[in-house]
C-alpha cells in the first residue's frame, strides 16, 4: 500500500483527494496547505490529518502529490525528490525553465518516478485515436475559457495553452524550428489571450489560440494530414475522422467525390469514445508505473519540453509588447 501526501487542497486538490480514495493500492496519510480555510474544510469533509510543514508530510509518504500553486512546484518537488519520494505534480512542471532543469536533473539522480499532470493526455476524445497513425502537417487549436481569478498567478500560456503544447509535442515527432506569438494582458498582469504559430523541422505548422476571457468555453484541436482530417473536441468528448475509404473501413458514413485522378470515396468515422474519469486515470497510471516499474505517461522530460516551448512563446510575446 503506497502512502500519499497531498500538497495543496484547494479546488483541484479536492478532486485529487476524491480520486485517491477510489484507488485501492494507495492510502492518503494527510495533507499540507497553508490556508486555514482550506484545511478546515478538508479536515471536516475527509477526516485527514493536516501537517504543519511540507517536510513533515514528505517524511511519512511514498508519493508527494503536488497540487499547490505553480510558484510552489519547484520547492515542493525538490524537497520530495531529495527524500527519494515519487512525485506527481500538476502542470506546469515548475514556474521557470531554470527550476524545471533542476527538477529533471534531480529526478534522474534520485531514480524516482515523476509524472506531470497534463490531464488532456487522458481525455477520452484523444485516447480514441490511439489506433490511428497521426502524422499531421497542419494543426489548428482553440482553447477558450471564461475568466476565473484562480490560475491567474501564471499567464494563459502556462495556464491553458500548455495543455495543447504538450499534446502537439506528443504527436509531432520533430523539433521546433520557429515560434511566432502575440498576446495581450486584459484582466491580469500576464497575457490573458494569445495567438501562436509553431513551425517544426518536418514542415508541420501548428496555430494555437488560447483565451481565458471568452464568453463561452471551447477546447478543440484539428489535425490535417495526408488523406485525412481529424477533429478532437476535448470539451464535449467527441472525435471525428474524415479520410479516403479503405477496405477496412466498415459501418462508416461514406460519399463519393470527383478528383483529377477519378472518383474517390470519403469515409467519415466517429471513433468509439470510452467515457472515463481523466484525473483518476492519470493518478492510477502513475501508481501502476511505480508498482510495475514502468515508464510514466507524462514524464519530467515531457513536462520540461512543454515548458520550454511555453517560455519561448512568452519571450516572443514580451518582445512584441515592448516594440
């Protein structure tokens, strides 16, 4: 039985607590949160012990689940890793690139498991594409949300867009060549809306728009590749694949089109979406990686790469704002 300590029991931390309770190979031994209000609510609802310091909780757990504000990630990760504890840390990995580099170095030296909470990897709409060969040459992304003061300790890039950066880097097997970005601070001191173009060495181009000041929510990604178009709706959990029909395509809607090479049959498929609890699934997969000594799904290196691109985007936005 692995012992879990939860660091940060605010809005997202409570989701983690609820899901840890449903995983039978772990036991939550307590939590740390400097907020008396958060602590009182959790002690009353869950009956868990509140630890006065992070160090005291780290001493008694096997897994440090870090759901604290981003500015605390580096300090808490470092403390846990130096005690050889496994770490699950919410995205982004840390607040700065220098901090992320140190965590990657310490993780390797300590030989522990560290997973970053890029939960969209477990979205059923994305998981439905596991059997498909994804090789996009153009990607279009819109991630829009309504304004919420929670999360504005970091820019919309590190708050929202980093989800899509991670997904794109997991799909496009190529290095980033160029980044172009513009952003505007509207209701906070950091960019609240941004538009980004990422060019890869293999010729793939990704256009991303993220906003946390929209009237409606949207989390959509569209992939365009040779002979197919794929639409992923992360919010409504829907996926659609439009491509040339092959003999293996059965029970799909089809229609014919005339091309300069003759008649082609287009197939529209809706991959089976298996409903899941994404947060529980990511925590469960992390526990399985520890118990079975497997590679985690979203490693410290993955988290670092997403941060590297995110901070490059922020540099471009800052440079444009100064001009």
